[in-house]
C-alpha cells in the first residue's frame, strides 16, 4: 500500500520541478520582451519579440535594431533563466533571473567595447523597480601580485597611477547565481608600460556570490 504513495510523491515532485522550469523559462522571455525600452534603447519591444520567437522556432537568431544593424542572440538558456544578446558589433546585453532570499531579482549587465570592454550592472524586481543589491566593480588591485611588487624594485605608486583607470568586464555565470569579473586595464596602457606591469598582473577571473544584500568574492581562477 505504501509503494504507490511513494511513486505518487515522486511524480508530484517531478511535476513541481517541471512547472518551476517552465515558469522560469516564461519569465526570462517575457521579462526581456516587456522590459522598459530605456534599459535597451537600441532595440524595440517588437524587435525583441521577433528575435526571441524566431530563435525559438529555429528560424534564425538575428533581427535588426532601430538603426538597421544586426542584433543577435548569443545565449538563450530557458532552464537557467539566462539570456545574452549582441546589440551592436561593440555592445552586448545580458540578463539573468535570480531567486535571492526567495525573491526573484532581474540582473542586467551591459558591456560596451570602444575599444576596451567595460561593463555596468543593475538589478531590478519583476516590476522593474531598482533593487538595492549592491555590486561594486572590483579595484584593479584585486588583479595585482602585491607580494611580488613589495619584493621588487618597482615603484608601487607608479603602478597605482598607471592603472588609475579601471576597465572590468562582468558576466553572469551560466549556472548558479554568481557574477564573474575580468580585468582589461592592461589594454589601456602603452606598449612600454604594459610590458613593465605585466609580470605583476595576475590574469584571473574573480567570482562573486550573493549574500542577499551584496556580492562577496568567493574564488578566482
């Protein structure tokens, strides 16, 4: 008598998991299509709808923006509620739906390469009101080998001044709920300065995890 109940319980759990994935898939699509135009002014709501529908129907992954240029879906992951769109040849738009403290939060990263890539990040609730989930762009010092600098003859103040302008690219991890950060500041330097600073610069990707109110550095690779 207990066996059918157990099977029924597993069936219900599977059904709930399926519904959760289905709702998540609907959310990321609808949120992208219906978001305020001001968050992504190069492409209209109608264009966003066409872009997603064509992609889902295997009829292409591109459409045109307001200026007649190509817009392309780079990643559409309905299971992970994750979307990446190339708005122009120099810019990308990234969206992910998080469930932080049991509340849905929309994360948006916009990256522009002109020519050095730099990102900005924003968070909203599902009504598109800003959410005070603070993420601070990490300083360039996070990528420097401080011990090596201290043990060498190089002027630490000179390095600090040379790297005073910070260029960081952000992206959401495809799985899980984290943010990855990569530093592009060396590209801003002259060839001579880049060659001098390169040995003290660690080319690594930082990973940040949400604590509910802010993002905490948890690892790097």
